C-alpha cells in the first residue's frame, strides 16, 4: 500500500519537509524494533507538538490508514513494528522536559524525553522517576508508558502505572484530551491515565505526561548472595519478600546467566548455582537494620555465600554484568525468545524448577534472570538454529501454561505486542478480552492505532 | 415504577425469599446514603455469590431496569442512591475474607468485608491495607474501591488504585469477568482494574477483589504543630512535602474546625489559628531522624508550638478529635455541604486563603480540614437555614473555580456521585468526558448501572 495523494497532501500541510519522510531509507530505519521483527511503513513523521498529532490522526482516520506511535524502538515484542504499513509517528523531537516541580513532586514531559536524560535532570532536585528499564539511557518515557515498562526498582517503587499522575493524548478518533491530575490523589471520573499506560499505542498517542516523582534515598547498600541451586535462591526470594523491609532491587540470576555475566563482568561476578543481587535504600541511620533484616531472610538451606559489596566499584561491576545479560545472549542466539513472565513470589521456586524441567524436556537452552522481588523473571530461550527454534516455540507454550497454572501472567513489564498476542486467551477470559475490545473501539472506532498488536 | 412480574419471577428464581425484598421498610432503609439524599428503589437483593450477581444483571438488562451496587452507604455524594428506582444490590452478605497470603503480600476478599474487619484480620500477619477512610469501622472494601476512597495514610501509601491487584466483576452487559493479576506487576493488556476503581458502580459490580498488602511499620510517632493562621500552616505543609521523609499522615485542621474538635476532644486539642497532625512511621531505629527532618520542615514563620505527642493517650485523643470532625459538623448544620477538593501541595496556601475570602464574601461558615499532604482538603460549607443554603451553593461554584484555577480537581477521595456531576465540565474537557461516556457504553451498553451518577 502507498499513501493516497490526498492523504500525502494533508500530511505535507501539517509537517515541514524535514518532519515527513516517505523515502526508503527512513522507512527501513523505522521498520523494526528490538524484537528484530520488521515491516515497512508508508511514511514516517516527526511531530514537534500536540496539534500536529491531532491533525495527523484525523487525516489518517479519514483514509483508514494505520498510525503507529514509536518511542525509541527498544521494546522486545514488536509493539512498534508497522505490520500493516501506515504512518510511523516517531516522538524523538518531542523531547522537552516542560516542568520540574519538586514542591509538588511532579514533572511534566514530552513523550520523547529519554528516561536517562530525565533522571539526570531530576537528580539535582533530589528526586527520581522510579521506572528504570535496562535500556534507560536510550529508551523514551513515552515508550515506558506505552509498555508499562519497569525495571529492578519496581519491587519497591512500582511501575509507570503507580508513578504517573496524568496524560495528554490523541485518541484514535482524532480527538485530543487530557486525563488525570496534577495532584497525588484524585477521584474525578474514570481513570483513563492508567488505561492508556500499557496499552501499547492501541488506544491513543501520548503527547505529554505528568509524572509522579519520588525523593531519592540518600544511601544504598548492595548485597550479593550465592546459592547451591536455583530452587534455593528462589526460596530465599520468597522469604525476603515475606518480611517487612522491602528491598529496592531483588534480582535473580541463574547458573547459565551467571556464566554469561562472568564472561562479561569478570571475577566480580561469581560462578554459582544461582545468585541474588539485593539492594536496600534509605536514610543512612536506617541501613544497618535494613541490611540485617534482609540478610537474615536471605540465609537458609542452600546458601553458599552472603556478602555486602565492599566498594562502589564492586557494586558497579555487579550491575554492569546484570545489565549486559540481555545483549550478551545475542552472542549465543541471535534469535533469542525473550520472555518476562511473572508469578506470585511464593511460586517462584515452582517456576524455576519447572523451567529447568522444560528446558531439559524440549532440549532448549534457557537462561533465567530478572526482577525476582516482583516474581518477574526473564525466561530467555536461546535456540541456535532453525530446528532448535521450532522446539523452542513448543517449549514456550509450555512455559506460559506453567506460569498460568501458578497464578501468574504473560508479561510483567515487556507487554504483549505482536509476539504474545496469540497467548492472551491463556491468561485472560473471553469476557475480559471482549471488554478490552470494546474499550479499544471506544477510543479507536476505526481500528487505525497500531493494528495487529496486544489483542488477539 | 414497579418491577414487571416476569422480572420479579427471574429475581425469585435467583434469590431465596430472605435475600430479596420488595417491602417498603427495606426499600426505605436502602433509599439513602450518607449524603442524606434519597430515592426509593423497587427492590433490594442480597447476593451471596458472584453467579447471582450475573443472573441479576442479565435479568435487569433484559427489562432495562437500573441496578445500583451498594456497600454500606457511607459515601457522601449520593453515589448509592437509586435516583431512577430499580434494584439495589447490597453486598453486605458477601463479606468473606477468602484468602490472606502474607508470602505474596495479598488478600482476596468479597466486596462486603468491612475495612476495619479486614485490618483486624491482617494485623496478626504484620500487614495492613492502606486505604483508611474515617468510616473504616463500618464502610466496606467494595465501597472503598467503587469510590477510590482513601484517608490519611494515602499521603505515603496511596489510594485503592495503588493498592489493588485484580478484580472479579459483572459488567452492565451481564457478563462476568476477571481483570488484573495475583502478582505485584503486570503488563498483560489494558488495566481494567484501575478503570473500575473509582467508577462508582457505573461500569460493573465488583464481586471479588485481590488487594495488595503493605507490611505494617513497627513504630509510629505523632507530632502536632500549631500555627498563627491557616496560611502559615499551609506553607508548612508545602515545606514538609518538599523534603524526602514522607509522613504517613499529614492532616490540616483550620481554626473553626479546631473549636469544634476542642469541644469534642477536650483539652488535648489546642485552640489555634490552625493545626497540623503529622505522623511518621518505620522501624524504631529510623524514627528519630525522620521526626527531626519533618520537624525542621514544620518550623517556620507563624509556628506557635511544635511537640511530639507524649503518650498513646494523647495521640489517641488527637485522632479521636480528628475523626469526630465530620459528624460534629452536623450539630451546626444538618445540611452541610461536604467537599473534598484537591490541589498540588504548593498551592495549598492560595487555596486556604482563597476559601477564607469566599467564606467572607458569601457570608457562609466554612470549615476546612483534611489530608493536606495530598493537597486534599475537606471544605465543608455549613449553612444553617434555607437562605444560607442558597448562598452556600453560589459559594461552592466559586470554590470549584478556585480549585481548578490552582491546577486542582473536584474530588480527592469522595468521588462525584450525584452532587458533583454538574461541575464535571469545569474539571474535564469535553473530549475527555466524551471518552468516559464511550467507556461507559463499552461496559454498560444499556446504561442500567447506577444511572444519574458520575457523568454529567
């Protein structure tokens, strides 16, 4: 499909020549995301303001042409791949921090602001915005909101749904609207803010966000605990989360992932049956008792060694290794299947044991690590060739069935995109999916926003 | 209107004789709520299980008869008054705590469980559920969810939207569904859970809730600070919230309210220009530094006295007086107009000053107190007769205009109900209201759920 001359004319009336591209080079550059799936859009636009997004959606709606919002394409589910063509809307030029308001613990930003740039701007004020995906330096806040993307700190500070006060957006109808508040509390009508967060650009395009800020704790301490095997580490996670001191990070890394991280991070990363990285934060006077409480829970059958990181360098090396895990797996399998299932924390031991069994039964290498404090594990299947890839797909269905049987769900922070759509009926009742489809129609009557995503 | 014989027959097939009433006495008993507005329903039913609610909504939908969910009627906005008749669904018999799961920090409850009963059941496990309306001993969790009702602790721990993982419900279509998760994180489709919370029974009837629990801090300390006038106290609130230690309660009480509280609570309640009650909680080792940080912020121009409550009795008396404020106002005005506006915290000084001016200009007594840490003030207009009542209504419109001009919104925790519907266009754009109406239609195509509420 190519865009009709009348639609192109509308687009040219809205966007300057350097903000609208139909050339093949740009279309290819915006055809894929970190899922490595790809499909060519018919055009790419770079809005600089809300009004342009309204005009764009209206024009595309009149021609029934798909509109695909895009942050920086760091998502892993194909959520920003234009599978049915249409116009990709890259928000990279709407990247202004409009207001930092420490007195009211809020910031107002455009969607293209990078997560890492925002954190740097907030730091001098003593605040941070909790969502911290591994891709923070190069992913956008708008993308974080679209996917409800989180990261290690969510265990204590929550995901974007818990850290956003209000939004400005353009619905699939072409209408601009504001929802939410500038206040930390509100009961004025339906919560459209949280409805948009995690909707992956299928309901509306976010053009402005009012974010809830959190005071930055002045101190942090990092512990590492190594265990005989994954089951012992998973049981320790459940014990840590059952006591009152909530860590600000509680990361699990299995034996296979440790080998990868060791290769990348060097000797500061131990080789063991499994490792937990545990961080506690707060005021300096509170940390000794917090470390003691968490350490007591971390001890138990199967613990090999528990130690507090001795220096900023050691802490830095542990985190660098943890952050390198996702890209490092590409060295084994360019076609890794990257999942982020989540179960209630007490079911983590059953999940990690079950995954080891599925890995053996299907003869597929699986690396497991992630945000164990939320029960949120990255279960990465690493097929090395086409034959293994078929086995991996069969294995994946079993992984999801295991997760659902343990009261879990398909995604903790990556979202559904293209890749998990077909599994949605495993996680949600038909009536729930039906309501989600009705909500979609309410916002996007002609189904032009990011077609082929999220809903099966 | 009376119910048709065929609908009555359907209801009798679903509900035993002691769970269905069409007698006048019960209909009157369920005709009003704490707003003191009233309208007779045609019948009252007392479901014991989800399936009965599904059958009820289907039957009523077939006859286009209104269905009004009811917790314990403690709301102040008329949200549970059956203004168009129909069937009131009282959830008082669905009051079981189905599961307390400290390992996963969650509880599963039926909607009729009283907030206070839940807290008592959780205490031995070392957990609590943060929402704590003044009516906690006699209000239901279902009602708390329907109204997004909060209370003093929300300043640190959030409202129901931040403390609920998942729901089971019946939409206005008659379809039962589950939404949300049993996990502390999720990105599997649209967030219908938060959409239902605060929707005041206009989208669906909640039949089960999975609540997120928080570890109960082992220690708490209460401070009281008195100020020369309301402006000085409001400026102190803004200072307290701009520093990193977040209190677990930060209540503001103005001079008029202090007189009322003094009359009720005795000498432990001071008479002053304004008072703040400040609580900090945490592990014992952390409290000295927390109190010091908060106290430093509370000091400033206009402070009369700052002291830490010296005993459990003194703390108890302060809270008893605070809790008695709402009922005590009835002694002045049986027709009090009870608002709960909210503004960004730094705008509190402008809000309280503006309200004093409006009180003088319209010659209406106004009592102001509430959850200042969230910028959420109960602005209660106390007309003593019909003439004053008319002046109060004119004043109220000016109060809302003031709030909106200060980036605030109509309600922090009471919701909209009947009383604030007409003011919704002040707070929300026409496009936002239009989307809310479309969402309503998606859940409740025939508009039978709680008609005449929330949306103008």
